[in-house]
């Protein structure tokens, strides 16, 4: 846990609930990261306390591609290697990516803490063995996220990952755990 | 079908006879734990009350809150965070432990972490409770799910077994073991699994060492770590238990994804280079010996227990910390502080020039006496990412309490085996 989290308690849960993804995500590979990638580097360790969208946009991916914010669009995905999200992940880096339109992360595997935290926030995180070497930047992909299937549009190649559990599918469909829990809670109260 | 201790604890928490890895189902934790921190507890309490309309709890005894962060500055903002936490706990009838030490340790001292129990927290270092044959699992924001529904959906993890032989040699401890495992298997070597420590080496290990070892499980990618109960942990459990408990044990023939054999007597002191605790950053101490340090820290939920303080006192007894180094020692809990004082260990450390601080999490996350740019710190904290203990321009090396004490003595990273009395 970072000392930096002390300033943004008011809007954290509101800025991070995304719209649920479409049944099939259609977009491009916006970036490919290597193994053990620490997501804090997406915005820089010095910025992990910020949730302000303008600040996040101004720092997101600057060290990798200064044009990133202007070139990605809704439906694009991030690709990672093994153990994506390793380290002591904070939430703003994925908020920053989501704000720019990033709709899913496909990686060889995920660090468990990162996977749990961002699944809660409603981001589809799909472990797809082989993905990091099968794609190049800006390749077009179609992602059937419920079944963890990826089709590379330009070559027709298909990759299959570990399917999400039924519970996680519900979390993503609801736009995050908080939305799902609230819906379940209201339904249970109405039934009483 | 034989089961692991993890599967048995989870089966009991699910109210079924048996669970198998990869099953996703709802589990009922015995305790649902948090420490107060902005963005976590304040948000969760408000969500529970305002969004879910929960105005009273059916089982407040299953909730547990600690105030162990942000204790040392006493500013108005910190006090406001703590005040809000006190009010919510009072409103809901939740037991609150304030300034008694780091919650992951205090939970053990107060008898929450009993054999067979299942405990969750938003913070992954709760895995340290595996030392007692309990299962502690860090679930991040999903703690809210448990707080509002009383149960939590999880994937049953597979287990990986570490068959330990031998005993730690002087100057080598659980920190060297966990960093050796990370160096050997990688930072995802145990991903999504539970590390289970077995064998004569596991049984030879003190409770302090077991807690420190299990508490660092996340840096192998593991979701938790556990020891099977034995005479030592059962004796502790009987002493602190306020309620009956049922120890659970792995069956012979239970399934593991792998078995790793490690001879504790062959381990070398390990130092983790600044960055993070991954294999590529892990070195035998002799490879980095001589690196100058200006700050040294012994404490945290992974180190800072009585045995760590004893080790540091052995190294520093009758000697002085180097003029160029500030050594900060923070016992992990108030109880440990009291016992270390009673044994005279803290006097030894003070006489050597160390500053002994009240127990809290504050040094480890850069809240108390943060590092200045370009400082080199050698630390027993749990994390050495950039900015963790202060400036993003400071360097944090990690090692055992013995390595930190020996390095504080010389002002340079030092092999503790040269300094620990045999």
C-alpha cells in the first residue's frame, strides 16, 4: 500500500466502474509488454496517487509512446507476457488505460493480486498462452471474452485461453463487482 | 480422495465435504479483516451503509479492524481517517484494535488465527497467519463482497509443497529462504497456488520464522502459504484461543502441482536489489557486499518479531552502528516490544545507536522518516519498489534482520555470518 493513496478517497469507486464490454471486443493491439510487467510504470511511480482524468491522460504511456493517448481508441487491447501486473499494483494505471478506450488485457498469465483487483473493477483480463508472440502492435483482434477466445483478424489465426469462471463472467457483465453485488443485494431484498 | 490442508479449510468454509482445485464457489470466512486506510475502509463502510443499506450486522464478531497505519505523524488528516474508522466500528459493533501493533501479527497474538480457520483481508500479507495452520488470503477490494454478503467467491487454489530439511545456520533465516525460492522459481513460480511447507526443516522452524515466511508468499505469485499444525503451533493456539478450534492436516497422498526440496542449512544470505523482489533482482550477499548504506530498517509484518530483534541484538551487542547510518528498529507489535524490552534487547540496540520506534506499519511504506533522494536503505520491509519508503530517487535493498544489523554496523552491505556469534 502506498502513502500516496491518501488524497483521492472521494471518487475512487466512481471513476473506475466501466461499461461492460460488448460480446465480442473488436480492436487493435495497442501495446505489447514483456514478462513481470509492473503496471505502475504505465503512468510512472511518481503519479500513482492521481485519479484526475486529465492528469492520467497526460502521463499515460508517455515513456513508451508519447502519441499513445491520441492513437488508441475504444475496443483496443493491451497484450502482456507472463505474470502481468506483478509488483504492488495500484488502480490508477488501469483507470488511465480504460479512459483512453482500452477494453481488455490479454496476457500469457497474470499476477494474482492484480487479476483480482482489476477483475473487481470490471476489466476483462484473459490469460491466453502464446498471445505475446502471436501478435504485433496494431494487429486487429476479435476477443470473445466470455470464452477467452482470440481471433487475429488479418491472419485468421485463433488462440484459446483459460475460460473465465461463471462468477467472473457475471462480474464483467455487470461492469464490476460493486455493480453485481448491488444488483444481487437489491434482488435479495425485493424477494424478502 | 486425500486432500491438502488448504482444501480442507476451504471445504469447511464452503460447508461441503470436499473441494478441488479450480472450483469456483462461495466461502464463508471466519474473520474478515481490514486496517483503516483511505480509499479502502472509509469507502467500504460508506458503501456498506449507504449503497447497500446495511445498518446493522448479523455477525459483527466476524469483522475485525486494525488501526496500524498512519499512527506516527498525528496530523489532522490522519486523525480524521482514524476518527471515521472508530465511528463506523462503534456503529456496527466491530472490534477495533488501535495502536497495538501490525494487525497481521496482533491477529495471531489475540487468537484469531487458529488452526483450521479461514481469514481474509484486503492486504495479502495476511498470508502470514498460515504459520498457525490457518489460511489467510488477501482479496483486495473483494473484501467488500464478504463484508456485505458474509461470503466470498474464490477459485480453489492448487497447492505446491516445499519439503524442507536441515536448519537455518546462524545469520540465515526465513527471509533468505523466501528470496531463494523467488530466485529459483521466479516471481510467478507459485502463481495462483498455496505454498505448503512440510518436512523436518519446517518443523524445526520457530513460529516467528514461519510467520515471516508465509507473510511474503505473494512475491512468488502465491495466494497464500501454510504450515500444517504441529506441537509448537498447537501449543500457541491453546494459549491464545478464546473459542474451540479444529486443526486440519494434509492427507498423505494429497495432490500437489510439484514438490520442491530445500535444505535450509545450504541457504546463503540473500539481498534483493532495488526494484522488486523478483528473481533477477536477488543476489547472494557476497555479490553486493560493500555497497554503502545510509539507512537501515528492522521491522514490518515479515520481520521485526522477537527472533529478529534477538538476532539484531546479538550482532550489535557492545558495538556501535556506523556513524554514517541511521538504524531504525520497529518491533512488529506492542507485545513484542514489551517482551524485547523485558529481555533487555532494546537497551542493547539503543546502546548501539539504534532508534527504537513504536510498533506500526509506518516505516515500511514511507510514512515515518521517509527516505531522501539518493539515500541507500537496507531494509527488512516487505517491498522495495521505487518510492516505497520515501523518495522515488532512493534505493531500497532488502535482506534479513541479521543482514540489516550487520550492514548497519559497517555502513556497507555486509555478510551477517561474519558478525553473528556462533
